[in-house]
C-alpha cells in the first residue's frame, strides 16, 4: 500500500539497491506511521534524487527497503543562505524549519552582541532541517554550519555573495525594491537577534561593499517572522527556479 510519507536516507540510492534502516527509522515506520511488508514510500539521498522504495523485509530492530523506481531527479535549491542570531529553543526550531521549506542552501547561526542564547545545538538544527526537507519534498538538504561570531563570519565572507541585512532602524530601502534592482543568484540574508543589531554592528555592516541594508515594512518584526518574510521575498523575486 502506498502512503504519503517521505524519508531521507544518508546512504546513496540506486535502482535495485537494498537499504537497511536504523532503529529509529524502523521504529517510526512500524509503530508510528504503521507501515507493513510490501508498503512503499518515497526516499531521497541528497545526491541522486527521490526514489520509490518498497519494504522487502521487516526484522525486530530494522527494516530493509528495496529501491524500485526513480520518481524525481536531484535538484539543488537556489544559492541563498540564511544567517541568524539563535533564539530560544522553539523559535530557533521555527527558523530552521521555515528556512528549509523556503529553499535555503545553507543555514549559519551567528553570534551577535545581543544574541540571547548560548544553547546552540548544531545536531538538533540538522535534525530539524532533515525533518522539514522530508515534509516539503526537497531533494537536497541545507548545509547547517556550526555557530560563529558575526565578526568572524563577515571577515571571511565571499565578496561575490551579496549580504542583505534586515535593518530594523528603517533607514534602509524596502527589500522588495532592492531585490528588483539586484537579482543576484548568489546571496544571503542576515537577521539580527531579538534585541536588534548593536549600533557598532550596524555601522560596520553599512560600510561593507558586499552588504545591503533592507527593511521589511513599517513595523518591527520578531526575528523569526523577519527571517521567514525575507526568505519568502527573495524566493519569489530573485530565486532561480531552473537550477539543477
């Protein structure tokens, strides 16, 4: 029986291959979504695309899948990165989930002067991004990088990648207008912490040749709202939907 479930597998997938699931994946299929022998599901491997797989063997602690059909070619998401100051647990989970759904190729936690949490768990962020990718039907996974200071991140920045920083002082141009004028296919969005960027950080950002300040309207948005809104704007105006 076919069910509407999708799974990421770290092992490379090819037609006819048998793949043994780990205990966690096996438990989820058997006991949560109630899959049985000969049921099928879609799996992707972040390399070759998406495949229809059939449950060929069920053991107590693992399930074996057989790859029976390719359903979708591998497609890399547009080259947009999200840089954000980590928030409290649930809000950071929300940011990771939405960044993945909106097609970020890379997610970078950055530590700013007003960042309020030091509880940064990269493994958790990766798990959140995988779950979101399974749900939204991406065939690639975003790269989730370890946290770094804003200063170090800017110091090592790729100069050909535009960095759009969201400026809550409202002294910058509207983000939609900026994107219409600068449809760069290699870009990043920087969202500050709940307390905003410090005056020193804003001054530094405004002096960088690769950085452009932008506003998201007349209201002050929560950090997680700003991240979602900015990425949605970029995806609709500047995103390259033809990337393979």
